[in-house]
């Protein structure tokens, strides 16, 4: 999913050298996610680094 590139849950694993989704879901939630007809991720959150900094000021 190209949308994952801008998601705040997209994490990098230095050991494997790959990116992965770091959303904490249990087995039931994962099964519901996989069985959805829509391929849009319900957990997607845009990672806006500038927005985070604005809140810290």
C-alpha cells in the first residue's frame, strides 16, 4: 500500500531492513481487517511532523 509510506504506524526494523505496520491489534481484529472488502486501512494516521511540532510549541 502506497499509503503506508506516510502513516505514523509505519516502522523500520533495522535487523531485517524492512518496514512494517506497528499497529497493536489482536488476532480477531486482524482477521476482521483481512476479511474486509475495502482495502483502505482503518488504522491509517497521516504522520505530519510539522503538525506534531506545532503542538509542542
